[in-house]
């Protein structure tokens, strides 16, 4: 899909890149995963590429003297994970390469007591995780560890021309779950969610609805401005454990309102659909408007229920999500 106009004009946030755990590289290497640390910096420089002498840094000691509570301050970091079992396809003039380097941006709630729930996020075509910083930061501030890989096929920060690759990107999300669960970070394996926007939302739909891509470690799915990818074979009738949230704007530039609604209708699980009156493709999730803040608040409400104790039902979803903070958001709930 094309980039939302907001992506063309957004101001790049500048993050301090730090390694989250000093022992991470050794822990991942023990299961065949590779992690390289980014040098701590106040610029927006990317992670040092493999083989270029990346250095390891550690987080400074906390100065918090009392137990913090949401909203948390947010720490950020960057990891490079490598899956040697799959290839990266050609990107226009950039040739195909063996393996998949998954530079993964991490947002972590500072001082939150572990084990932490984990959200792995997939960005859209011709985009990258920084385009979604307001959304990802909101989740981390609410107490979630958030990990967002830069897809080697479709990111806008890599050489060549972005391409769509839904199957491998869905598997990338599962791979990042595996990496983080083996990283030594205090992550709760029973509270794992995947989320994505646009093509990334379609990757999430694959994990939730297509039995060939099912990952039963996942309990919550957030599929934003998405569709069922036409180039991927079904069936789309997987009865997958978990809870699904689909969100889409009624003014989506790419006509995704009916297609995202189809994702919701196809799901055989407890599910909710947010339709955002006048909402565009990306704006409802990242802007500073009351509507966008309300959409982000609704996603946090969903996560608290979906990753919380007890069974999720259409009734409990309706109670958790309604009434929305902004009346332009309509909530529909159901079950498969």
C-alpha cells in the first residue's frame, strides 16, 4: 500500500539508542540468534550494521526511589536480530541476500515490574517503526514492552525499492517473539500480542486467521487499516486462540474500510471493530488530535482485557471499549 500523506511530512523523532540487557547477545547466540548493540547516541542514527564493530552500552542506574506506575517513562533501544534460515528478496536494484536482518526498535516502560507483557509491531509498506512512535510509545507508557522490527522487504530506510512480502513478514513477527522470549528480558510468555498497520496489519491477519501462519503463543491481535492479502492462499477459517481488534478510518485513502471489516468478519474468536469517523489511513493512530488520542486509549483498553486474566467475550469487550473517549469512534464486538 502507499504511504499515508502524514508519512511524507512527519518530523523524525530522535531517540537515545541503548542496549536493553548487557547479556542479550550471549543469550540470543545460545539459540542461534544474533544481537548487536547500538552505540548510545542522541541522534537518530541507525543500528551499526553487522561486522562494523558495534559497541555495547548499558542503561544508567535508575534514580527512581519509589515504585512508578502508569504512565511510565519510556526507555528506547535498538537490536539487530538475524534469521539465517530465510532470505531477503531483491528490492529493485538491491539484490537478494541470504538471511533476514531484523533491526528491531524497542520501547520499554522504565521501572515497570516484570515480567512484562510483550507487543511485537509490524509497520506498513514503504515505512518504518519511527512513523508510529506516538502509538508505540503510548503502549510502552501503559506498561508494555514493545518491539518493532524494520522489515527487510518493505522498509523505507533500506537500499532499493520496497516490496510486499506478507508471508515472510508474518514469520518475522513470530521470530521476534522467539528472540525476545530468549533474550533474558523479563517478559511474560503468557501475555504476548502482535500488532500492525497497513501491510503490517495484514501480516497480523495472517497470524490470526490463516492456519499456515498460526502462532499459539499470541493472545491478542491488533490489525490496523488492513486487509486479507489477496496474493496469499487461504483458508482463512483458522479457529485461533486469542482476541482480535480491527481498527479502520471511514475516510481511509486506500478504500480499506470494507476490506478491514472483512478481516473482522472472517475471524473465529472474540473480536472488536473500531470504525473511526473521518479517519484516514494512518492519522487516527499517530496524530495529536483528541480522536487519535482516543483511538490509542482504546487500544490500551483492549490490550488490558485481552492480555488479562479470564475469558474474553463480546460482552466484556464491549464493556472494556465503550463508550469510547471520543464519540467519532464506533465499537462493534462479536465472536466467531
